[in-house]
């Protein structure tokens, strides 16, 4: 049987939402290959996360659970996952294109002696052959890639698939091995308490040099907050981050983070190619800029030519009213 393996990302005992999006992609492959979706999660005390995976559409969930896996170890986790991929007849292995996914899945593919396609936005299976599409040339084009070795491995860009729902999969537990811990993550310093991760946000509100100074980014923060908790994240252009107005963790662009939210606001951003590479795959792009000839308007779905200091406060008020009346 050609099963599709999903490596779930669990942090602090909680399942990261992009993992449910990966299950949706895996279901597409499973329906074409005739296999099942098998989710694998690593950690310590991850019962809630595995239950969520089972309810989210995975036919089978394997929890590699134990005290030795409390902290992330790429070496040990990859070896344990590869054992389960082989034991469950995995012909494709998928994971979200997150920081963990970009570290862990290459290790897994290396141990499986196969290749990997990263930052995928579409998956396919035709005649038993797996393939994928990914953006290239700073998002100006897409490339179709066909796998020539098995298993097929790919990281899936967040916010390109709807999160999977509806299921009652079987959950089984495997003891985490205590050896092979060549390295572990000892501490994670979060950038900010309850902030929505930039790559996972449904709405990204990004600001540029058009805001004139760092203090004016309060306008961007207020617009993001208007959508309610857990919905929007603040982003910034490279020029803003290089100027020290915002931390580089918020930079959107080719040398920053690549985001694909359902809704993206570009406020006071001219639209340099470096920035476009990080956000042009957003489903809906709204640009606000005083310069009617700004390149950002060429990729925007909606454009407002005007002063951000006049437009954004009105936008905040309108959004707050809609959210309050939902």
C-alpha cells in the first residue's frame, strides 16, 4: 500500500496548525495512490496533539513519545521517524515548510536516500509518480518537479491548503529511544508572548519606509490587533528592519520570511522585487501607498492611492466594527 506520511510539528505539547494543512495535501496524494494518511508526531506528553491529528483526518497516528524526546533533537527524531516511515510503507513524506520542517525533513530524506522538494504549493500523483509545484525566480514563475526516487519528500508552504478536519483515526504510541541524542535544543527564546507566528497568520499587515519613522509602526500594530487575537501578524520590509525600526524576525522578503496568508496588507511599501518574493503568493493583496506608480500596485488585488496616516485609521475603525458584530 502506498501510504502518505505526515510528520507533524508539535511544540510545547501543542500541534502547529500547518500540520493540519499538510494532512490536506496528503489526502490528495492518498486518494490518487490508494493509500492512507499516516501522521507521525514526536515529543513527550503529546496525547492532546495526537488526538487532534486523528480528529483532523489522519487514518493512523503514531506518537513517538518519551522523556528523551522532550526537547527537539534532529538526529534522534529523524532516525525514529525513518523507522516508522519504513514500517508503514511510506511512499511519500510531507512536512510543513517551517523552521523545524526545513531542519528535520532533509535529515529524514537523507536517511531514506532520496531527494526533497521544498516550499511546495501544489502536490500531485499521476500513474503512481509523485510531483509538486513550487515558486521560483522570486515567485515570478512556478516549477513542476517530478520525483524519480522513492519515497517522495516535500515541505509544504503554510497557508496554501485548508486545515484538514473531520476524522477518527487510530492512535498508537511508540516509546522514544533514549540513545542517538547527539544534540538537543536546550532553550527556545520566543520573540513575543502570544504573538501569531508570521508564517502561520491568516492576515499579515506589513509596513515600509513610507511610515517615516519607527514610532509610526503603532499604526500597523493597531491594524493587526483590529482583527482580534490569533488572526494577524505584523510584517516589515527589509529597509525597515535594516534601519532598526523592527526586528528582523518580522522581515518579509527573499532574505526574510516567505508568507502566503489569505490576506496581506502592504502599507507604505514600494514593492521592491526582494519584498515581492516573500509575499506575492498571498491570496489577496491590499496595497496602500501615496505613489500611484509604486510597483506594489502591479501585484495588488486592491490598491488605495492615499496617505496611510489617513487611510489606515479609517480601516481600523471599519474592521473593529465588523469584528465586534460577528
